C-alpha cells in the first residue's frame, strides 16, 4: 500500500507532535495492519514524563505505544492464516524463536526480544504497522479491536496474578479506580469493594466520574474505604466539588494518604 500515514512522535520530555511517514510495506512473513486503537501504558507515560526507564533512554524523535488492535489490510506472500479484513491483536514483543525459552513457550524471557516502544525500538502510535503474521492473533467475532488492544495489559495482569499465587477467596489490592470499573463490568462481583486505593488523581473529573459509576453499580458503598495517595503539598480543596470530604490523613516522609468519603 503506497501513501503516507500520521505518526504521533515524542520530540522531548513532555513534548509530542505529529509527523507524516511512509506507510510500511510488509515482508513475506508479515501483515500490514491498520490500527484502530492503541492503549496508553504506564511505561508510555513514564517515558513521556521522564525520558527513561532504567537503562532505556528515549532519543527523540521516538514513537510510543505497544498495546494495539486493528484490521489486516495487506498480507505478505508467505502468510496463509490471515487475510485482508481480519481483526487482530498484536503481540508487541518480537523474539528470536530459537533459544531455550522460546522453544519452551516462555518467549517472554527471550534475551533477544525486540519490543514496541522500548528504546531504541519505535512503538505504534501511528495509523499502520507491518508486523510478523505469527505475532498477530485473529480476534473472534464477539471481540472488538478495542478489546483486542486490551489483551496485552490483560495478559500482564493475569501473569502478575499467577506469579503472586492469587486465587479465589483471597483479598487483593487493585490500584486505580478506573481499573476497578473494568473489573466491575466483568460481572461476578457480588458485594462492594472493601478498599479502593487511588494514585494521585491526574484527571480529577475522570477519576471521580468513575467512582460515581462504581457507586451506581453497587461496587462502592458507605463502607468502602477510599484512600488517595498524594504529596504532602497537595491541596484537597477540590474534594467538595465532587461531593467528597477528607475524614483522615496519614503523613509519611515524602507523601501522605488521605481517606475520603461521600458527603
């Protein structure tokens, strides 16, 4: 497919812009995917806000994003299991396929993994991407490309739960109320959450809207303990605007937790 595509590019810490680049041409074992959705991961935000995660340092211009879902629009000549029009979720990590970990099915441990949006490898905040067909997974008819973009973070969550030996009947802490809203929609939650732990609300309108939504779904009630983490200098004058009040405050060396409830 000839033509240009828009690409969201990180031009520096806290700086984003758009560029036009050539639409990539898929190799024989690749497919070209028109991306419908790309999730924004915590790592994307960390790179955007600080420019690095550990030894991985962003050198602008750099493309973020590694949680994509989209539609196949072109297939390489050796690809047989996918066709134009198939909706797919993309595995963001390309591995060697030959090491002991890959052969054992533990390819996430491959020492030669090449991962979207991990410097110096660009991510996929763009309109199209050419990707190995074996790493593009066809979605069932009842799974949208939006849901397909959520498969990678969902898999990360399942892996974390397995690593932590989580099982039915245990109590767990889930960070961020927007995540809890997603959990609530999965059905099966028979009583309100005991605790909600909120990171510093970067988008207060969104955070408190989700809290109200959880309350309407009966996943939050007057007995749910809602805790907000913040720096000591944070002002909480905004609480009243959203119908909440502070009932307790606990300070630490550099930050604090406040306990809030509905007025």
